[in-house]
C-alpha cells in the first residue's frame, strides 16, 4: 500500500473498454444514457417514487 501515485499505471485499452461497456447499460436511442439509481435514501426522501 506504500506504492506512490507517480508509479501508478493505467491500461488505457482496458479503461476504454470499461467505459464502453458501462455506456451500454441504460443506453438510449439518441446516444444518451439513462441509469436511474434507487437507494434506501432515495426511497426515504422521495417516497412517491
């Protein structure tokens, strides 16, 4: 855990693939994304939803 952030490496191909896969979840026909998230807090603060 003592690794420095200056030695942090990012696999750009893997990161791009992850973003593309995430964009497919809730994709809309016009190129947007709709991913409604409902947590216990949302249910409590917005009981009508």
